[in-house]
């Protein structure tokens, strides 16, 4: 099988590339290596993953932008993929507020470009889209919550299901652009017959993740602990997310690609059994590293939700899938990887 992965040098994309290459697939990684630029950081990040993937003989690397239709179409025509995993995107809420036009061009227009490129060369192919829980906007905040010692929690539900409305609520530009891509991919199944899987992701974490303050909070906290550098928490630290190890996510992609479902929209994350608050992560990192860092607190950011936990019952049932890596184990893996690659974070 031929698998084309957009954003393939990112954390999710590089793990997907490694996984499918390990299964003997031919893999094409398409990435513009723009992550550090998006977050205003003058250092390499995903270049590490790019160079790591060079060691696989059945992985081809193409450095280009999904907004470059000529380059994108050329790559698709030459490779003729059987499946595409579309991980490329602008992932920062803060960036989208600063530059909504650039955000839209990457997440909305870029996704439409991928849909068009694929259907022109293989209308019977599979397209997996990395969407986000942010498509639900402020509707998530309508679920009542309770405050506990170290976390907030939903009062009457375990997690947010796919039936949660995407309408009549506040959205950040990031939520709007990702939702636009989400809808384009859904429509590609209806209008053009592509097999499409939309995965509305909660907090995905793993090794080879270059976390920044605006995105990738588990990796960001772990990096600061390993470096012994101070942290800022926006809010009180009791905000909770369900967390999913990247390898488990890629396993769900594989089950969809190799399965028979014509299309599907899935909320995916660790679910109610794999959740963590910021304060709880601090305690885990203190225990793992044996050190403390200075932690400051600042005002809540207006786009932060106090609780987001995915109801993963649909994806568990439809794909016969479940998470396998517990949060503590996952954080330990990240810390070890950062310690082994300290030079990348100097």
C-alpha cells in the first residue's frame, strides 16, 4: 500500500510514517517544516523528525507546502497514494487569533487542496483527517462541571460525544478553519466517493513532540522540567484534558484504513479513563524527574476550556480500538526522550 502523509515531519505525522513504513508500506512524507516559524521560535524542531525519517528506505521526503497546488498535485500524481493521512495544519489557537487569514489558508484552503489532489488521482482512496475538539467551540462549556481538589470534572457526562453541536456558539479562528476542513473531508465522501475518516482529536502526546507554550502542553511542561526552567500556568491549573498516546492514535488510523467503513466522524482521545489536569501533570513530572521548577500563574486565556474529555465509545465500537498507554507511562517516555535529546532544546 502507498501512504501519503501531509505534515509528516510533525509528531503525529512522523509516528504514522514510521508505523506504516514498518508494515512494509511505501510512504511519502510531505511537509514544509514550518512549525517553529508558526510559533515564532528561531530553532529547529520538526527538522529532527525529518532527518530521522531519512533512515527508512521506503519513506520518500518532499519538502513543500499544501497551499502550493502545483507542488501538491505533482506529488500526488507521481506517487498515486492508496491512502492519505492529512496531519498538516496550523495547530495554534493563539496564532489563529493573531493571523486568522494565514490560519485559514493553511487549515481550510490547504485541506481542500489535499481533497482535490487525491480525488484527481485516486477517487477510491482513503483520506484520514486530523480534526480537533475545537470544532465544538464554546458549546463544550455548556456541560455543567464540578471543582475538585486538583481538577475540574464534568458533572453529569463522562465525555463529549460526536452529537455535540458545532453551531450557535463562539469559535476561535482556529476552530473555524479546522471545522471547515472537517466539513470538506466529510463532503468528499458524499460528493466524490472517497472513504474518509475524520478524527476529532483531544490531547495527543508522544515522543518527538516539540511542545510550545501555545500548543503541546504535556511536552512543553516536560521540556521545562528537564531544563529546570520556569513555567506559567494560565488559570488555576485544574483544567483537565483526556490524553492519548500518539501510537494509539496511529493504530486507530490503521484500523480505519484497513477496515470497510465508507466514512466516519470520531471523537478520539484517551477518554474518561485517561485524563490529567495541569496540576496533576506537575506532580507526575516532579516525581519522575526528582526536581521542581518555579511555577507562575496568570489570567485565564479566553479560549481555554476548563474541561474537555472525549466520549470515545463510538470509535471503540466502530474500529474495535482502545487506548493502551496510561498517562503516567506516556509522560515517562517523553521525559526519557527529552533527556536523551537535550541538545534539541538548548
